[in-house]
C-alpha cells in the first residue's frame, strides 16, 4: 500500500509541476489583467491557439506524463502485480486532486482560465495515464 501511495503522490507532484511549466510557457505573452474581455469580446480560437501555442504545450505535457506513466506502469505496477483497482486509483486520484488544486489557485481572479486549465490538466493526465497502462498491460505484456 505504501508503494501505491508514493506512486500517487509522485504522479500528482510531477503532473502539477509539468502542467504549470507548460501553462506558464503557453501564456507568457497573454494579457489577462482584464478578465472582462474574455467573456465580453469574441475571440477567434485559431488566433488564440496560434498566438499562445496552447496545443503544442498540451502535447508536451501529455508526452512527458505518458513517458513517466509508462515507466511507473512497468516498474511499479507490473512488479507489484497491482490490479485494476490500483490502476484506476493511479489514473483518477491525481487527476481529481490536481484539478481541484488548480481551481483553488486564483479562482477569485481568473475563474474562466482556471476552469479551462483544470479541465486540460485532468483530461491530459487521464489520457496519458490510460494510454500508458493500455500499452504496458496489453501490448508489452
């Protein structure tokens, strides 16, 4: 049980650090000091995606997590013969806790941006984790 808790904590910390670095890199040229403009002016999604490189940094985030999850799946989960319960815990607990932490940070100042960030963090983490475990247990078995 201790090994699983260490894996959960390590996954949460790694995912949060990588996500915050990628998010800061993607939003370094953004001016979100006036959040009213985000809801009142119509923004072109293509312009936002190209200006802030959000898609590129999300792929970097997912790739880093995929590699880390692949290593964890092969070294910890297979070695300790963990089952589906542990895999589901590893997939959903860090995703939920990390999403909640992102929502709590600056919720009062940037609610729309943090809601989108929370969703991107959770979806990216779950996608990378699920793909890594599928490859580890079904393809590399």
